[in-house]
């Protein structure tokens, strides 16, 4: 007999009344909140009471819709109440997990400031502590956390996997009340998210009273994301996708994308970027690679030296922590006019008011486009303003279809990986370090994760056999047993188990970065392959500034500040952005409709009328798309689309 309770995923249709929220707020928190805000936002009216009641909840709303404050409001309220009554304990009450390191520091900043303001209202120290634990945390800071646990712990998925394995830290996790997973849309679709889902089950195993709170930008299918968040448990969904007005356009720096030289289009591109930046107070420019980020920042400074001096910054994952924090702080304080950043997504959320986002080239998915452009108008009722700049016709078609999908709210569906055995092996190894497990209990714990809810027992046993070294041929390849397995139980094996696990945790590929320094100051990191090509006095750009190479010693590259000489731009081995599956289908469908118009010998005016009706474009863009497809049809009498693959072949051998 199966006595498992059926999972309930329920959409919350009506918000709570304002009076209900006011009634649960501690007087200090109430006074602080209404000194800052006139009224509760919709996410707060929908979400705060559920979080206060310790229910699992997923809140999905556009960027800038106060999701983060909604997530923390009930928690801060409870901590202030406990502190005021003198019953605040030395333990972790809430864990906040984000895939973005910069967001972690941003959240710390945005919690400490309200706490200080609430203490000023209270007229006394409340002693509520907040701490960040990531790969950047120093040993001194880690030791301090072992003596006095932060009441709110801010961390990354990888650091959480280490903390649930740590003997000394686990005691502080035994009564965690809430776990907030921010930017959940950026995690659910990859193995990093699979890794986190198992860490959450391990945290739940330690702390049975855990309530899970998911915060997400626009995402689909939302029910699947909710299941990913809670595993086999019940979950409430709050979906608010109507809050912000969109002002989106696809634009090109030139009318004709074909009959123009590279230099001319390059000149027109930067002239257009400068014009748009100067027309707005603060602009965020997204590129698709770190190299492009460096290139754009450098060219703007070089071409318009009067407009860009200290008011421009480059931001990506290969720059030092100090540099990134400096850029974020200056942007938040309004001291910087334009920031160029890459797909690293390491820019903090609370970055002040940005009134324009530029995307150079296609963001490759509707959700990603909305998340990037959503950084503009970061107030609740502000208009989200974004421009996607294209310089080739394929990009024009792709971005035009993407814009249509964005305006019509057709969000790409996220595919959540299932039954990843490599991630499973890593976690079982960590769990064996943590305690001796009964195999049945271990399997039950793992299959509570949505990513492993239908894991086959045979696959689970194979992984245990692999980790226990039961395949003798593996030793010939220097793969040795990592756990012991006996009488239905497993446990750790070897004195170095904990070190091996903690130095190899996570699913982010290892990157060998060469540290770039001026004396003892770290600027950022470059790839080893790029360093090998550098000669003494070569000049390259990093973080939007130019440096002259002096010498390399081990994995450190010593440079000196340089100006005047033409620099090269480093290249990094980084991920290419994949085109989302749903957007690919929409592009294919549009191409099929275009072929149909040409096959039925429609006139130019009729086809242009269709393009205008189907897509949201100006006259220049519509004409460019028409001529692009006409050329292709005139040449091949066919246009490839979602139902047709066109293969071109030719013989390039010289005839004898």
C-alpha cells in the first residue's frame, strides 16, 4: 500500500489584506517599513504571510518587483521580535542561496542597512548578524562564523554543499527555519541546479522544519520550477507578470547591413551606442562574451575620450572581486554613467536606477532578454527600456522574432535535468563523509529531490558499487574506492576524503586563470593560452583599462599601467550562449511563413505588410528582412525552416 501524500502545487489567486501584514509586523519593523515605503507591493501582499507561516512558496515576478524584500521581510520581522524579547539564539535562522557571488554581497549590504535603521528606531543594539560564505570568504571570517553563527547566512550552491558536510558547522544548521533560493531560473536548467537540489535535501535532513522560498524572474513552466524548488513537498506559487511596461526595440546602426565595409559599420555602431548612452542618465550594456565586454569599453573610451573617463566600467567574471565591488558601488551611488558587462551575470541586483539597457547582439533566449532588460527601470512602476542592437541579417531575424515573443509573453520553457549520475556520485560521497547511512534511507532522501524523483534503484546501486570500488578493473586506471559498503550501509573511506570532496565540489568547470597584478594589487585573470602569446611590453586591456606586460612568474602576470599604445583584447575560454529551443522553433516557423509568401508569388508590398503585421519592426528592419529572404529564395528557390533542412554542397577541387 502506497501511503504517500499527493503533492499539491497551488497558485495563489488573491493577495492578503494589508491589515493582515500590518498585524504581524513588530512595531520597530512597522515603523521602519512605512518610513521607507508608502504601501506594500503586490509580491509582499501575496508572499509575506506565507513565508511568515513557514510555507513553501515560489514567487515569480519581473526584475525590480521587490521579490528580495518580500523574501526577507517576514524573516527580519521574526528576528527583530526574538531579539527584542531577548530570546535570539546562536544559530542560523535563514539560509539565502544565490548563484551570483556579487548578489550575495549585495544582499548583505541591503540587510545590514535596514538592521542599523531598525536599531536606531529601537534605540538599542539588537545583535542580529548577517554573514556571507562563498569561495571568496577568508579563513579568518570562516573561523569567526564557527564561534558566532550568523542569524542569516548568505551563500552559493557550492558553499552550501560544503557546509552541510562540515562537522563543526552542522550544529548551527539543525533548526534552520527558511531557505531562500534566489535567481532560481538561472539554476534550475543546469547541473549546478541539480547539485543544489540535493544540497537542499541534505539541509532538510538536518533541519526538518525548513520552509523553502524561491525567487524567480519571468520563467516557464512555473509549475515545474516549483516542483524543482520543493521536491516531493507541497508548494504555493505566486506569479505576477503584469507589473511593468516594456519599451523594447531592435535597432541597427545602418540602413544597409550588406553593402557596407567593416570599418564603416564599426564606426556607426559606436556612434549609435554613444548617442544612446548620452541621451540617458545611466546605461547598462550587455555583451555575450568577456572579450566583447573589454572591446566595447575600450573602444568607447578611445573614440569618445571627452565622454568616457572615470564614468565607464567593465564588469565580468575574470576581474578581481575588488574591481567588481568598486564598479557595483559606484553604479549604486550614481558615480558611473555606463557599465559594460558580459553573460557572467555577476552584477548585483540592487545597482541603483538604470534607465536603459543595451544588448549587443542576440541574448539567445526570451527569458534572458527580459532578465537583462529588466535591470532598467528597477523601480516597481518604472518602464523597462531596452534596445537590442544588430549588425548582421541573421541576428536581425533572430532578434525580431525574440522581440515578438517577449512582447507577447511567450517565455522559453526551462528544461530541468533529471537523474544526473555524476552529480549524484559527488553528493553520495559527501553524504558518506557526513555520517554512516542506511542505503534505503539514503535512497529515500535522494529521491525527494525533483531531479531524482524517478531515479532507478539499479542506477543508484551502480553508483554505490562504483564509489565502493567494486569494479576491480577501475584500479588499473587509478580509480580507487571512496566509500565502504557493508550489510546495507555505507560510510566514508580514507583520511583524505573530506579534503578530496571539498576541493572538487560543484559542477562549474575548473578554469586555470593567470592572476594579473600590479605589484601586490590583483586586477583580474587571463587565460594561460593568452599569456603564452604575450611578449615584454605588449599592451592589453583588462577591466576597461590598458596594461603593459612586464613578466610572468608561475601563475602570476605582472603588469604596469599603460596609456597611448594600441592594446590587444584577451580571449577567454568561456561558454558559448546556446539558442533556446523554443526561440529556435519560433524562428523556424517565421522562415516557413516567409517561404510560403514567396512560393505563392506575393508582391513586395504584401510581404512587407505581413512582416509588419507579424513582427514589431520599423520600416528599415522590415525591408532588410524582406531583401534577405528574397535573395535567398531567388538563389535557391527554397528557404530552410523548422520543417525543412537545406544542405548546400559544392566541389571546390580544381579541374585538371
